[in-house]
C-alpha cells in the first residue's frame, strides 16, 4: 500500500484468493477484496480493533479492492498484479492504525500481511459487513452488505510481523540454550 | 397481551409457526425486551403495566384467484406468498441452504406450467408453507437471533399488519439486528406513506373520533 493510496496484491495473494481479472465471458468473474474495519462490524465490536479482508466474488455489490478492470474486447487489459487500485479508504485505515508510522515523513509504502492462520467466519455463514455509501444523497453514510460463506482474515503491516517473529525467535533460542545443559545431564 | 401492530419493530424473534384451521399459515413474532421493572412502574402508561412481551401474529393467506387470472397473475400471487417467507428464512440461512420444491405433487413441468398452474395453486401454497415451516423450525423460539421487522397495514380499510410482499430486494421488510439502526434499510415507501399503509390506526377510531370531537366542540361553543 503506497502512501498515495495505490494498492497492489502480491502473487501469493492473487493465487490464494483467485484475484486475477478474468475474460469478460468467463463463468466465474474471480474475486475482489472486501475490507472490514471491526469497529463497525457487530460480531467483533467488543474486540480490539482489527482490519480484515475477505475474498468476495467480483459480481457482489460494493467490492472494495480489485473489483473492475478494462478490457480489450473480452480480454483484460492488464493483470491485477500490475493494474493496482486507488483506495482512499484503505489508506485512511492504515494511517489510523499507525501502519505508516507516527513520524513527520511517511514511508513511501508499507507492506501488508494477510494473517491466514486466523480465519474469521460467522457461525451461520451470514455476515453483514460495513460499507460506505459512495453516491447520492446518503454519500458518506454507513451501509451494510450481506456476504455468505465468506472467510475473513486479519491484515497487519508487515513491520509488526517481523517484530513478532524476531521476539519469538529470541524466546526459542533462549529456551534451547537453557535446555542444553539439562539434556546433557 | 400487547400487539406490535403496524410499524418498524426491533429485537423480534419468531415465536411460533403453524397452520390455522382454514389451512392458512400463521407466523407469531415476539419482541425480546430487557425490561427494567422500576422504569416500567414509573412509566405512566395506559393502565396495563406488564412484563408480557409484545407479539404479533401474521397470517399468510392462500392466494385468492379470479376467473380472469392468467398464469402471469397467478405467478405473481404465488410469488407474493413465497417471497416474504424466503426473506424470513434468509435471516437464518444462506441461499445455498434454502431449498424449495413448490411444484411437488402437481406434475407441472416447464411445458405445462402456463396451462396447469391455475389449477394447482392450493397445492403449491401448501408446499410453500409446509416447506417454510420445516426450514424455519430450528429457529423458532431462538431468542438469540433477533431481527428488525416492518409491518404494513393490510389495506386502507383493514388496520391489521401484514408483510410487505413485492419488490423485497429493494424494499426489505426484515433484517438482522446486527445491522445498526442508523444503517437500517427498513423504511416505508412513498406509495405506502401516501396510502397510509404505515399507520395502524383502526378505521373510524382517531380520525372519526376527532371529527366527532370537533363537532361537539363546535356545538358547545356555538
């Protein structure tokens, strides 16, 4: 995510979520991404603020990221990997989460990590996720879109993940050091 | 027992689903309320202080056919029965889990639909309501799955509530309480407001009373 709001998916994410743009006549349009701020999502309202993404069919209403592309006849003009998308919403979320740091100069971009090890699903498969009305008299108001059987994954800035991994490595190393004399005894 | 009546109501659960003695489906709804007894007793109500929840029983009538009804009209009337029930099921189930076989036992096929459907409306109605009852059964009396619901007036002449039955995609009448009320999609349409279908006042009650009162007042001060 660039500090001007441009977002590009990684090849791994594209493969995981079937994000690549499909030909116009394809049976399955492929997926885009829903972005959910738990602050406005009733099932997680009593939990610490978390930002989640969900892979959702492009034909659904109000898909936040990678929803549309342009075509040469029926073939997509570009790959989802290179087209990118401008998302003021995700940029605002990233800033409010402190993912761009708190200094006066923002980094040019921040890498985001999808924590697939923490999938979130509603019990009955029905999720009403928060969105913002983009046009008309109610522009800016919150609205809710229904999604079914969709899994959501928390995302975080990769810098936090690196820190976490580093601290876990330290703990494991320390334990190994401690256990070595015991195994010798 | 207090009735919910025409209006938009919150924290509603399905309390009971049954067929009445005339074979029409009846769905009873109940409002779940966390009642503060002190507040209740301090309220100056109408003299019926009660912990009893508000309820409402909605009858889903069998379609009434006219001799002139063709298959298109009959299709609309069948849809007006099924669509609201589908809307209710969708509060509990995903699309892939809702199953209908509304032509079961009729022998109607795609080729014979236009000519035969008129003769099998009663069977189709029975199929719809029995299949609805079977699918909603696990959620009847489940107080944990609360909804917001909008009842419209049956007609200008009849003040009892009913489900809205058409254009439910754009004008839903039921939604999950997990949607905050500020983002609710339940609202009366312009048509319903113009026809006073958002008003559950019995015919002749307030309007007629106020006219009569005005006349009496006029006489008094004449």
